[in-house]
C-alpha cells in the first residue's frame, strides 16, 4: 500500500488524461457574440 505522506508527481498530460483540442475558446467566443446580438436586438426593437 502506498504511503499517504509520499508526494505523487505526474506530468500535465497524465493528469489531464487526454488531449485538449482548444474548442472551448471558439464555443465561448461564438456564444458571447450571440448573446450580445440578442441583447442588442431586444434593446433596439
């Protein structure tokens, strides 16, 4: 059994356990533009 006081060292890739394609920044950007457009439409109508 592992000693609970031992520090565990893993690389960033091992900790993530997968790839990070970077799609989130596009989803957030598109969502932000859509929200601003919807609010502008509601205010200006």
